[in-house]
C-alpha cells in the first residue's frame, strides 16, 4: 500500500509540471507578465518533490523541468 501513495504523489508532480508547461507553451510570447508568473509556479512541484521524496525528488523535478522548459528558453 505504501507504493500506491508514492505513485499518486509522483503523478501529482508530473501533472503539475505538465499543466505549467502547457500554460507556457499556449500563451502568446507578448504576454511577458504571464510567463513570469508561470515560471514562478515551477517552484510548487519542486517544493513538493523535496518534501515527499527528499534530495532525489528535488533533483528529478529540477532535471525534468530543465529538459522540458529549455526549448522555450531558446
């Protein structure tokens, strides 16, 4: 039963990252204020990853966001 809770927590983090990335990619580039707010929202899955999975969770979330968000930066 312990693994079920871990899977749910990981799914919540993945869905949060996916939702924030969708907001970024679907918002027009001219709306810089919105993009600044969306970038700040990336702290939420990062903090949850740290609370729920420790250092390994933080590094995993950070790496995933870095890879998935880098096309938007370029």
